[in-house]
């Protein structure tokens, strides 16, 4: 039984979402030793209620995690993350949408 949801004026089918995410990630290497694998929230855009200063500190922590990562060289060659809006951390760098 499929459960449908409504988000931002678009009806979403979870099964279709899984297929879409699989297609997006299919091209990316697994990076099994990546230091970010279990910490996705550390690398995200600003959280609800988070000040710019708090975000800056969190992103500094994310950059430090990246720079110690055994997968850094592989990550440096990856394309920018799809769907990011303003700020992301990848390969030890803070990326902004203006970049």
C-alpha cells in the first residue's frame, strides 16, 4: 500500500521518491569510510532557530571533519550536491550558492 503525501503544492509518492534518490545517488561512489556518513546534519544549511554564528561554528566543525577524512581525495572530485540552496560543506570547503 503506497502512502501519498503533500508537500509544497506537490503530491509525493514515497516509492517514486526512493527511485529518484536512487537515480541521483547511483552516479556517486559509496565512500564507505567517509567521516560524514553518520553526521549529515553537521553539513546542512542553517537549522530552524540556529543563529548565523551557531551555523558558522557548526560549519567549521564540519570542515574539520572533512579535512581528517580518509575519503577526502575522492570527495574533492565529486560534483556539487544536487538540490542545495545556500550553504553546504563538501571536501573540506564551505560552498555557497553564489559560488
